[in-house]
């Protein structure tokens, strides 16, 4: 199993972070691994909705995920439905959002991905995939912080983001 659990404090309200992270079109702006993401069978994240992410990590890959939990401004969770170009066969993850007050929030991510259950799979998980997943996740969270804080600073007089979401 390759896993990671990280959090980042962001100088922006939970609502700003939620809108950014739940917009598949904007995911490549902050997620270092993803070059394209889209909802497959819905117009907004909701329980049961499927989405596809195209990314890069040891080459290009595709992940088809399904939302299992969507609680706006609190948490969302997904499970892996199918994958191509990456050794993960099952798993998922969750995002948690916490209001820290004064326009600040904490975004936490928990990822658990499983390869084939074999000696080689276990070794690859521990010494290659998990360290690389952690490094890419940390890099993505730093970028998320920068993008969310810029979004919050660029609100118009009506409190709406200036950027297209």
C-alpha cells in the first residue's frame, strides 16, 4: 500500500478552497500530478459521480474515480474504479476542510492506493511509489495554497472569484 496524509493551512476561507479543489477543470492548476480532470457523468461533484484524471507520474496515467462522500465545505472522498498506466489496482482518498477562523482554513488529504498483492508490489509500494506519491502530494499542496490564496485575494466586490471556476 502506498499512502500519505498531509495538511496545509491556507489564508483563505473553506468556501474558496472547496470551490477550487472541487472544480475538475482547475485541478491541473494546483495538483502537480494532474494534467486534465473532468467529471464523466455529472455536472458537479456528488455521491456516485465519476470523474477521470489524466496525469503524469513515471509516465502518463489515467485514474477513473467515483465520489463516495460529498459534504460541501467539510469533506469529500473517492474510490478508484479503474486505472491505466499506473500500478494501482484499488484504493482511494479523502479531502477534509476545516475552518480555522479569520478567513483561514486547513485542507487535509489522505490517500491509500494498493498495487497487486505480491512481493514485488509490496517492495515497489514501500520504496518507490509511496515516497514519490508523498513528494508529489507535498508539492501539490504548496501549489494549492498559493492558488487558493491568490483566488481569495482576487475576489470582486460581490465576493465572487474573478477567475473562471
